[in-house]
């Protein structure tokens, strides 16, 4: 039993393979959080939460005689509103009389097989027999506002999902000003916060800091989960490392504005509240109406950050990503963006494709510029009709030529946007988000379409489904190149304007549901100026997302390092691009660029015709290597072997096959030095008793002295090591230097 209710103590215990989550209904009917952490069996953990009296912490009226209870210090599953808990709250709600208040008490609960789903929002799902659901119904006796808290318990995955639904069960209209998804109170312990901040071309930079008494907020107000703050945070104990220590993950399954507040209260209890950002948000609930919050994926491990990441990798790959492509081998693709930008014709595209096909690349993706009037980013968005000046005869002749090379064909679109200079905008200026009487703020010379309006999503569905039906398109890159401003919909009444941003997301999810459902054979890759919407919500529709517009191999190390905490390699769009790199001007060895792109979906983003004969030869090997290592990279367990890349002089990571029979270690030297110390690595995840040899070792750089890769060098021909030796004593590489050299080592169990 993963979910147990003890009617003598009114306690709920949720159990996964290695964790226990416990809560109970207290004597006043509140749902009190007791424990989430390492597995504890058979105990009621209520003596962790003893009655106590704190000055200036208000006492519920019913307890006024005792003075030993306050919602202000009680760990809770979800807070009420304006009833004496002064910490960060989950809810803001007021009635028609303007009175803000809600105090939820237990009504009943249900334990159900399988995993609940939330209408209209992406969710973790059960592949059959993996999960159980608990729904706890609570209500505010005064307003009739009902709260349904759902818990999905994934035993084998060590994951608990949560979601909240608010239902107006009263007779008056109510307005939500905040509706978080979940609250996680950790009554004891001192925690570090790990979060992932960034900017365009530098997403998901990992930062770790000890929690102080100031409230820490990780948020986006951009209408997208954003390049700037990912909707995923980790709380871990001060001593936690990759290999050991208590770690909690809190991941929101949402792609819009989000907010996670972490507060350490007066008693030392740490509270995390996560959900939709409440700024500019409001939601009107007429009697009988309901509001569903996005889901949160929680995971706990006492085994450190690597295990926590692996928990998320597994649940995202198997239970968030959907459709035929989620576990299937993805094609190695070549994208023309950095090769041509907007300036191409069919012959140029075929020329790029032909060279790539020769080298084993499997798909050509035609990026921006193929439609409408689109010679730069000032015009054309919205007009999803082929530009015949560039592609004479339309898409079909081009697709036929690409297919004749033995390649599949993919296409870029940016459906959520419109250019002022477009036929769509001229026909429907009211379809763009703009404020009455104001000039809108511009981003990349374009406006955001109002996807809260069904006629807009219907139009997009018609256009895109026509494209997919009429042409042999195997892949779509779905881009989104600016954030939301001027959030106002001409289709909604004044009191519902606070709903626009979330209704936009609901419209987007509905559209994606329709398209991915109707065209299951098409591989969709998400993108938002690179990784500006890299989140579990998007991954429910797009099994891969272009990780960053920064294709520089060295910068990618930090971006992919941060991304790896929450998201699996199979979701990380990564390509080899030209040097000097277009974003940084840096030159890195071609081999290093491939080693880094292999920590993702792998592909190319340059004109291979411009490479030297020697480089072409290298590309052939890269394609072969990626095919050889594909399952190891995509299905293996991922380990970070080094910490924050910027601080070290090398970055290393490793994947190990689930049966521990092989491992691939990748190392990139980011700061080559004179008289450099040796790179020493402690491998991870191997079988301690198993014996391993180096099957292949590829150096991309200069060895010092030059012959050290062979018999006497790193490969040490004929040698085998126990897994224990490689993990505990470690493995040392010979000295190597040059500009950003790298090494890839394939260990195989003998
Ligand atoms: C965004 C994407 C790029 C490319 C351009 C095209 O920036 O992230 O990969 O598709 O748009 O305009």
C-alpha cells in the first residue's frame, strides 16, 4: 500500500521505495504536515510537532483558552488566507463583499488506483500500475470555497506529485488573487537552496546558497518559464554532495509566469510555496466554477544530488514526455540557422543537406525564413505560407529533394507570435496582446498573439495542421522569441483581465495537445530563443527542447550542467556549430564541440561544405560515435563528475548503462595551464566487483608527451580495473593541453 489512512490518528502516510510523506488532520480539522524524508515505517511522527506558544502568533478562536496552537507555526499542506499564518501563503481570495479569508477544514478523502490527471494542464502520468492517488477534500465553512489536494504517489520512482483545485461551492462570486500549487514545510533542518538562473544565451546557471532569514524568491513574470529562472529548485542539507545528503526537489509543471518562495520562519521551519506567479494574476470563480493549479513534482533522496537528478530524469523521460518519440531514437539532424540565417534558397539548403547526408546525418531542419515576407526578423510572423521567392514551387519540391538524399525533413515555426508587418496582423490587430490606448513594448520587432482566445488557437491549429497534412514534414521546431508584455485581451471582460496570462497557457497547451495528438509521428522540438521555456510543462508535448541559442561548447558546459539537475539528456537539444562561434567568437576543437553536443540530442548547425577534408573525416567519426553510444548516453544514468564548471579548470560527466556493463566519461579542459596537474576522476555508478577495460579513448587536443594515449598512456592496453578501483581510487589522464581539449573514454565491463 503506497497510501494509508489511519482512522484512529487521522494520519495519511504516503510511501515510496525510499521515502515517507506523512500528514494528519488535526483536532480543528486542518491538514497538518508531519514529515517528508527518508523512509520510516510504522510510526506516527506527530511528536515532531509539539504544542507551543509563540508571542504574536495568533491563536484560533476555538483554542483561545489553551494558547498552545497557532497556524503561524504549524507545518501545513496548504495554507488558508488571512486567518493567522503570517508566513508566505498559498492563497489570496476574497468574496463579493470584499472580505479576504479562507480557513480550510478536512471533509473527506479518496484513495484511487493510478494517477489523477488535471483537465487542460500537462501532468505526470502512470504507464500502468506505477502510481496511486490520494485526494483530500477540504472546505472553508464560511464561504463554501472547497480545496481538493491531490497527491500522486510513484513508489518505484521516489516521486510524489501534488496539485490543488479550488472550487467555489458557495453562493457568491469569489476572486482569487493568488493560487499556489503546493506548500512544503520542513519543520527542522538547515537547508541550502539550489536554483537555476540565467539570461538569453546563458540559461540555467546553477547557484547554491545557504537559506537566510530573508525570503528567497525564484520567479518569472515573463509569461514564460524563462531563461532567467527555471521553475525548479532544490533544498539540500548544508553538507549534501553529489553522492550523499538529504535533497528535496520541487519542480513545477508549468511554462508560464511562476513563483517559488522559500521562507525560514521564526521557529526555523523552512517553507517553500510554489505555483503560478500572483503578480497581475486574478481569477474570478462564479458559484460552481473551479480553478486548477499546475502540478508540482516532488522528489526526496538521502543519497545526494546525483540520485535526485536521476529521479527527475526517469520521471520526465517515462512519465512526463509522451508519444511515440519519448524513448525512440531521435534522428541526427542538421539545422541551417547558423549556416544561412534568413538568406537561402532551395539549392543552398539542398547543398547543406547533401553534404550532411553523405556523412550520415539523418534529417534536415529548415529554420526561420521560409514563409511570408521574411528576410529578417521585422516581418512575416503569422503568415504561415511558403515564400516562393526563396523556395520556388513551395515546400514539396524541396522536401522531395531532401528525401531523395535519404533524409527526413523538419521545419521551424513560431506560431504564438505575429509581426506588425504581416497579413495576419493587418487582418486581426486585436489578436495581439496590447493595452488599450498604449503603444505596446516590442520584443524582436514582434507581438504576442492572444492565445487565450479560442479563435486564435483555432486559426493556428488550421494553419499548422494544414502544413502537416499537406507536406511530408517529420519534425517541427516550435519557437517563441519574446516574452509577454501588455497583457490584455480584447475578448475578456474587465474583471477577468487577470486571467489572460494563464488562459494563454491553457490555450497553448490545448493547441499542442491537439497537434501532437493528431500528428503523433511528428517529432516536436520546443524552443524559446533557445532554452527560454525549458520546463516539465513543455516536455509533456515536446520530448526535446533547444537548450540554448549559445552553441559555444565551453559556455554550453555550464548551461548543460545546470540543466542536468532537473532534466534528462534526451530532452537537451545540442548541436555542433561553426567556429569562431557566432555567440562568443571563441574557437574550440571540432572534437570538443561534438563531445559537448553528445550530452544532448546531437546534431549540426553549420554548413559542412565549409569544413576541411580532415574535419569532414572527423565528422564521419562523430556521427558513428554518437550512434555507437546512443543508448548509453540516452538510457544510462547521468553523473556529474565535477561541480560548477566556471570555477574548475575542467568539466567532466559520465553516463553508466543501467546494467553497469559500460560507461562513457567525457572531460573538457576549460582552463589549460602550464605544468598542469593531472586530471584525476573518481568514476561513479559502476559495479564495485565488476572489472572494466578501456574500450575506446578519443583525445581531442594535444597530449604531453604526445604518445601517452596508447599502451603506456590513458588507455593502458590490456589493463583492467575493478569498478571499486575506478570509483574509489580513481582514474588519471595523461597531461594534455591546447585550446579547450577534450577526452571521451568508453569503459566496458569484461
Ligand atoms: C530563435 C531560436 C534559434 C533560431 C532563431 C530563428 O532564436 O532559438 O535557434 O531558430 O530563433 O529566428
